[in-house]
C-alpha cells in the first residue's frame, strides 16, 4: 500500500482533531462536567447513527437503546465495585454463578464455568487450561493445538503468548474443518483440537461430532468456539431449524466459549467459558499463599474487575428472557434466509459460501472483484466485513438488521454494487487493497508492517489537523 493511501486511512482514525481539543497532558484546571458530557454525547449520538440504520454487519447485536439505558443504570450501581473483593461485594458471586448456570443450561453443560472479559480471553484461557492439564497429567513439554484455518485468530494470539504451537488444518470443499487432515496433525504433544459454532469468517458450524470423536480417540481435549453462535444457535434450534449437534450433548466436547456480549445482548466485554468437569476448570485458577500482601487468588488472567459488567450481564439475560431471545432469533433467521436465498437465486455473479445459518458470506462466482463490490456498498452506506483467502464479504445478521424491508434493500444495493464492479473491472479497490499483498513472505511482511502502523496510530494522540 502506498504511503499516501495508508496516511489517508490513518487520518480517518482522527475525525475529531479539527472539532475537538486534543489533550496531551492533564488540564491545569478541571473541565466543566457539563461540557465533558455534552462533547461525549455528541460523539456517541453521531457514531450511533450508522449502526441504528441497520446497515452494519455484526458489531451491534441488540440495537435497542432502551435496553442499553437499562443496562447502563445497572452498571452505574456497580461501576466502582471491584469483584475481586468478595467480602465487600458478595452479590458478584450470585451474578457470576447464575450467568454461568444459565449459559450452561442453554448448552447442556454441567454448570462448571467462569466469566471472562470477552471471547478472546475465553479462548486464550481455554488454551492455558489445556496446556496446564496436559503438562500435569501427560508430561507434555512441547504443546500443540490443531484447529481449522477458519477458527478464530485469538487462538493464534493465545498460542503465541503461551508458547503453544498452533497447527492449522485445511478445509473441505464445503469450507468446513477437514477432520481427516486434523487427525494427521495430532501427535503425542497435542493438548486439544478446536471446532467452531459458528466460525467468524463464513458463519459455518464445523463437524463438531467428528472432531470430538477424534479428540476422544486420542485422549485429548476438544474446545468448541461458540463465542459467536453460543447465545443464538440454541434458540434457532428451538425455533425448528435443523442444526448439527455442537454443544455438550456431544461426547468428547470438553469446553465451550459463548459470548454474552453478542447474542446475549449484554454490554461489552462479557463472555462465558464452560468446562465439562471441574478438574479442567481448576487449571486456570491462580492461588498464591506466600505474598507479603496477603493470600491472593484469582480465577483467571484478570485481577480487578468492575462489578458493573457482571451485574449488567446478569440483568440483560433476565430482562430478555426466553421469549425475547426466541423473538430475536426468529427475526434474525428470517432476515438471514432472505439474504442468503436472494443472493443464491438472484445474483449469479456471487456465490454463497457453504450452508450458513445467521452469518452470510459470499464471494465472486467469476472474475468479479469482490472488493469493488464492497466499495460500492460502502458508498451506499452499508458496512460489510471483508474477508480473504478467499476474497469475500460477509453480513453477520443482528437485531438492528431485522427491520422490515431491510433485507430487500440490501439485496437491491448488492445488485447495484455488482454492476458497479462490472463497470469498473480492473480498477484498484480502495477497501480491499491490503489483502492483495498477502500470500508470500514478502507480501505478508509488508501487510504486517502496515497493520503495526495502524495499531500505533490507534494509541497515539491525533496529529495536528492539516492546514486548510
């Protein structure tokens, strides 16, 4: 990517540099609270406008601002509470225990679990538990994990941090985990195998029963990443849609992650990591009796945690209830089905990937540039998630996307975007330029360099606005 293109993208990270004061040090005098609230309110309302239109894939799972306000009220009561100090805040034990119990009941578990700060933390924590369990029970010193390439990249991040080799298996022609290929990668140092329900890229449910059977036959763990679908698929099944088994009803599944901050309609960040038995859960605990500061115990990576997230998550599950979850799932599935069938039956230039449930991924059926399609969708106000390997887009359907007529409006916009891509064939696409560099050591190094520069920019103060 040329420097001017990268600089343009970095510049987009700082839309407020010309309309708001940039603080590079603590102000000498307190800023008026009303002024602060007015500025934040303006930013929040402006940024919500796009998501409230229902034209955004994923990201916003609820969309109900009355629900957000209610959760905000609950959060406010516990925002200051540190749930590490249970003698002061014993309500946290009630909230956490009941969130775990409700999630476990939904996924046919045994009630053994923990609360984490999000899906990535759940996945990384699971890796840690499997590593420690294998070290203690089997003497594993060079741990590896086998996963399909579509399993979430947070697993790769966790493996990198924890010194675990990540072995990535190919997919079948249906874009599902190739269990035969996974079996060939398992050896005496493998601590676990992974499957997704559903995976982020294509919204597909891996053959969990086959992967779990592999795990059982080799005496290793099997984690199901249900971070995305864990709080939606059970309701979809109850509505009568046919789904493969993927939860604790499958023998050999030893842990599952499910994000309450997605289709559980809780605030970010909140996730549940469930284990089949207590022995595996205990591997993630940390207890240190010899610290001068006192006896220290912690269930996972986090130390101090705000009680606001835990209390508001508990409140979100109760306030939604079975009937609310079923109604939301019904609207999501109706929208997803309309979009899936509309692409398959009405836009021959595109191909739906696999047999999706609620997240619809699609790629070009011929030589059409899917990123040019994305450019045209962006120009019309739609925000899809661009994919690579293969080049594709996906639309993760959430509650804001279920408004009447929105699915049909998207299909109309998509047809227009395909026509735009046909008319501009051969032109470089702005939204997909980075992906074209991947696939070689030199190209990947360039992409990584660009990504690092973007991360730097996300954590720096805004540069001075260019002179007009």
